[in-house]
C-alpha cells in the first residue's frame, strides 16, 4: 500500500477545545446561550460559596537515597507572605496558602447614572386679537412667591445612583480559596536543613533524611547479661 497524507475532516477538531459560553446581556435576553456551569454556579452560590472551600494543592513527591523532593502547584502565589510552611511534629510538614481571583476594573462593572428624561415642550400660545387697553387697576400689595419645594429624584426620572453588575462566571475549574496540606515522612528527616523555593507558581521543597556518612543512622542498644558465680 502506497504511503500518503491523511487529512481529518474539517468538522473534527484534533485537540481538546473548550467552547466559551456567552451570557451577557443579563439572563433572559439570550437564554439559549446560558451555559450549564453558569446556571450551576448561580444556584450553588445561593447556599454555598465554592471559593470558601479548603483545597489540597497538587503535589509530586520523589525520593532519593538522601532526600525527599516535593513540587507543589500554587498558581497565582507570588510572594512568601502568601504562604506558610512549618513543622508540626518531627516528621510532619504543614503547608498553608490562599489563592485569589484577579480583580476586574471597576469601570467594567459600573453603569453610569441614568440621564434625565426629556420634558415635553409646552404648546405655543395661540395668537389673539389686539384689544383696547383696559383701564388702570388700583395699586395692590405685592406678595413674595413661596420657596420652591425640593424635587425628589424619583419623580424627576433621573437615577443618580450608579448600578454595579457582577461578572458572570461561565467556567470554573481553578481552586480558589484556602490551600492546606500536610506531609508525613516515613523516616526521620533533617528539619533544620530543609529549604524551599517558590518560582512561577511552583513551590520546590528539599527535605534531607537523617543520615550519617551516606547511610541510615542506627543506634545500637547494648544488652546486659547477668553474671552467675560458679557454685563450689
């Protein structure tokens, strides 16, 4: 059979693809575009906020003759103040951290106050015929006009309070919130010489084992035997 090139049909995508749902304007305008994750998120947040859960960061652990190597994913963590690493027992290492969602610019979420509604123009007065001047009226006392009442913004048709809208979470896969995980080692480790490095959201920890001259340290326990005097 002769070798040749094989092509996939245009309607088959040869790699994983995520289709992003369209949810704006507000629900009700485009009901056929609202995704299942968006609806599920809106319903679940009424009873429980997923961002308040406690998660375990993904970790790889490798062991050599003298060390344990831990690589822990902490996406979004950039500063040492955002995580804490401490020993709770001689063999247990505890990691605590917290991840956040990045802020969205305020102008993206706030709608400007509404503009005043245009008032209807008053009808022009109808032309009248010229009449003879009326006789002069007797002088009267002038009464000052009463002060105008303050108009209620609700009756003027203008809403001065800006409206704020929350972004629609249409896809939720990241672990947001508290990160807690403890590691219990099977052998004695050197806690004083343990060191860690945070780089590009990956925490690397090297935990040395307690060894002596490259071999496991053993402590020999002497055994004392009672001596019996020989009988005469």
